[in-house]
């Protein structure tokens, strides 16, 4: 698991660049990487060399990249992308370069090279990386994954306000249509289309301020519990895979850590007179785990209604979901043996299932 990576994906103008930049400032020692600017830089360099970035020639772009260097450098305006020792700055953000970036981003050789560089940027660094395919392709095993979105109208309004001025309803509708068309192009292309990774937390920030979005991201990061587990021989069966019933024990290991991370280890709950026996357990098997596999067991409190608590659990290997399931617990007052309301902290920590 890439424990040093926060991956943020989402459509154009969803606020992910600003949120990722502020998040990197809030997380000690983290650097912010805007991968969209790398695709823009390819279009920018192609344009400088007299190529048409909107109708890119894959072979020419591949050879152009062979003699290109990109790195993010600190500038008075924040971290900026340096291309072959030059700072293109605002030249990367013109309409022509936006359209060119969208076109060059469909070329497999370009994506391959940029993904390689993006992975190298995480070596020895804590990074907050933002783009379209970070949680799905670049770092499918990132510890923290988010998919940020907002309604097309809200995104159009933000884009227009960012460009200055007080947009009319017609302008908002026009830009919303352009944004929707670009979303369609980004999410329907054959290579690395924009989509939410299964395990990414979906955040629709329509109606939220930037500060609220960043606070929510920080809170989700603080709360995330992942238990690493290496499969011993003792857990496998004659077919060499983890015996199906063992996953329920893995769920329990995870629950223990989840409660501990919340500040209420199960033992403390029992000392306070609350037991949480399992009344339902569900497990869906998608792929097998084998001896010596390094698993990441994660999950969250999904529901608390009446006297019941539902805990979802998911088990991954290098970002691939192997098993998902849940347990439902009844909260019981150990003195009287009667059902009781779930502890307050559980109700405060509920996460929607997505
Ligand atoms: O985020 P942005 O608008 O600066 O991105 C510019 C273009 O690059 C956009 O059309 C999508 C594409 N892109 C991509 O395909 N993969 C990424 N990881 C980032 C951006």
C-alpha cells in the first residue's frame, strides 16, 4: 500500500486543484502534484515545436517526450511545473492548451511516460497528487483516495468567477455545457478514462466552501484505519488460498483496530458495560488471497439505527479488492442483558457506503 500517497481525482473545475494544494499544506511534509499541468505541458511543448496539439501525432509526441524533463519547483506563486528548465506558468492555462491537453491525454505513449514520472515523484516523498487517473492507474494502492465532484452549474460558476466577473445565467449554462462535454471526453476515452476508483471516497462539494472541502478531506484522512496483514500458511486451505471462513476473523481483527483508533478499544467498551455481539455477517469473494500475500484490511461504521451498528469491511491486495462484506452488531447492556443504543462516538463516525 502506498501509505505516502493521497490520490484525488475528479472532473474539470471540481475544485480538486485548490483542495489538493491546501491539503498538502495541511499535511506535514507533503508536496502537491498537479498532473493536469503535465498533460498541459506536453501540449505546450508540442505547440512550441510547431506541432498541432489538438491533432497530435503519437509518434512525434513519444519522441518529443524522450527529450523532455519536467519537475515541480517552488516559486513565489507556489509550486510550478518546470519544463526543460522553463516556467510556462499561465501559458499552460489557455483555451488552446486545455483542448490540446485533452487530446494528448488520449495517447497511450504519453500517458505511459507521464505515469512513470508521476510514480517517481512519490519515491521518498509524501504527496497529494491530483488528476483523473491517480486512484485508478497511477497509484491503485494509494492509502487515501478521493473522488471530488460538483454539479456542472456549480463548476461553471466557479470557473467563471475564477476568471473574474459576475457571470450571467446564460454564461453559466454555456460553460456548464462545455464542462459536461469535456467530462464526457475524459470519461469515455479508451485509455485511463476518468472514473471513481471503487475504494475512493466520493465527495460532492456542491454548496461547500473550499475550506469546508479541505476540512472534510483532513477528517477522512485522520479517520481512515488500514490494518496490514501478511497471510500465513495457517490461514490457507488445500487449494492454497485463504480458507473462506478466515475472512470473518480478518473482519474481527479490523474491528478491533477500528475501535482502538476511535479511542474505544472493545475491552474499554466492555468495561463500560457494553457488548456488541455479531447478529449478521456477510462476505463476498471476488478474488483469492494466497500465502505470503500482503493484505490491507479496511472499513468503516456504515449504519447505526435503533440498537444496531453495521461495520463494512474491505480487503485489498495492492489496490485490488479481494473481499468485501459487513457485520451487524446488536449493542447490549451487559448488566441487564437488554439491547441499548449504540455509543455516541459510533453515531458521530458514520460514513455513507459507496
Ligand atoms: O486538470 P486539468 O484540467 O488541468 O487537466 C488537463 C487535461 O489533462 C484534461 O483534459 C484531462 C487530462 N488529464 C488526464 O487525462 N489525466 C490526468 N491525471 C490529469 C489530467
